[in-house]
């Protein structure tokens, strides 16, 4: 991973976004973009990005609260994105094993 680029910048580049703010809210991306984003995030181990980087992406992309570890922030971001793509009732929401206590979907 390019050390000079933030996680958000890297993801914006991977999706071909002209500006980072095109990623501002995941719900504005189409399903194909969300799937591509999920695929790219799955390839990035938690330890490759700092806790700040994961929490920044979690807050910026998903509007979710910060987590206490990089692993928790990464998993929460993956879960939120998965739920946006597949919904919560079609059998895909359990795609990730999550040990986070506060992952209730936004109302």
C-alpha cells in the first residue's frame, strides 16, 4: 500500500473517482462500485493501515463511530458495506465473522 496515500485516497483512486468526496457517503455509490470497494477492502489486512486510517475511513465512508482497534474498524466497515450491497435478510449479511458488540444497523 502506498504509504503516502490515505486509505480513503487509495480507495478513491482504485474506483477511478476524480475527487475523494465522490466517496463521501457509501449510499451514493451504485452496487457495482460498492462491490468493487468491498473487494478492495477485503484485500487490505487491518495491520497495514493505522487505527486512525481505518477510523477515518469508517467515519467518512459509512458515517459510523470510531472503533478501539484497527481490526474492529475494518470489520465494521466491511459489515456496513456488505449490508448495503446485500441487505440484511438475504443470507449474505453473515459473510463476515464479527466480534463487535455495537454493529446494529442505522435506523
